[in-house]
């Protein structure tokens, strides 16, 4: 069955029914807080998880100790039969940390830290699902080819014949138009806040009423304007990003 567009499908597999409910409640509250649609499937045995044939899971929170079953062995099977399902290990014990590296997984969390780490974990899942480019290849107005890591971009500014790309290292005037660059960027990290500006939240120091104040390695203050047209959406984007990343 095909995945439901726009809905995050999450599995929880643990033989402790009380913990499954705690985990589910934490996930649903966080999803509501950042305003994303999430559907949760609960499994209490490895067989239930491995036999599951419904909507493909985007990720599964998997207990390392499933009664007599070993969650790491279950993960190896999942890696083989459902390679697109991201695995997050859960445990009460740190001594499993070295064993899990024989499997494909994206996180290892001790259960007592689950509430504190949930934002980081969901952030990782959402970024994985975006699957955006690692490098932007752009052509400057001087016909030089440059490669830019998106996380290094502070903001973009629309120009008459292209785009000004301001990074932590330098700024570039490129031929690619604003609308050609934006789709290549993470919708979680970047937000259009003005008809002429897109800001990267990773470099925002402060959100004010009509502008973002950005970090600068040289301690020189940089600001990016927020227009009335985009103020509500960009504020919502920033609050969501803050919940995931801070």
C-alpha cells in the first residue's frame, strides 16, 4: 500500500504496553505542538512488526530487548525487507550502544531521556524524508562554478538578474534565479520571509517583529527583513524549527 501523502507514519515496537502508551502519547503531543500529521502503529512482538503489511512505516521506535527476542536482530531483518524504514533504538541500558552499529539506524535513545530527545529525533526523521541535495552547484555572474553546502547559507536575496547568496564564508552573486534555488533547500531549515529574502534558521540569533537578526562569525550584525505578506508563515516555520532543533 502506498504511503499517505503528508502524514508521518511511525511504528513503536516494545513488549512493555505501558511504555508503548507513554511513547505514543509523547509523540502525539509533540506532533500536535509542531503541527504535523502523524499516525502511530503499535506492535508488541517482533512478529507483529515483521508481518505488518499496511501503510509503509517512515520510522520505527524499536526496543532492543523484546522479551526473548533481540531488537538488534529484528533491525537487521527490517534493514533487509524494509530498507526505507528508519530505525530508532530504545533501551534502558547503555551497554548496547556498541552493538547497534552492525545495523542501519538513525538514533539510539535511553528511555529515561526519551522526552528530552524527541525533538532531535523527529527533526532527523523529517530531514531524512526531505532527502534534499548535499551541495548546491551554482554559476556566478562571472561564469565561475561554485559548490555551496546549504547549511553554510545564511540567507538568499533576490536580485534583478539572479540571486545573492550570503554564506558564513563569503557572498556570491549567481545567475540562478531565486525560484530555482528555493526548491533545492530544506523546508525545515529555510523560510521565505519576504518577496526578496529566504532565511536559514540555523543562523538566526533572534526573531523580532519585522526582521531576523543573524549570527555572524565576525560579530557584525546582519538583518533580514520580514514583510507583512510572509510574517505569519515564517513565524510558524521558526517556532516549528525551534521545537525540533533547539
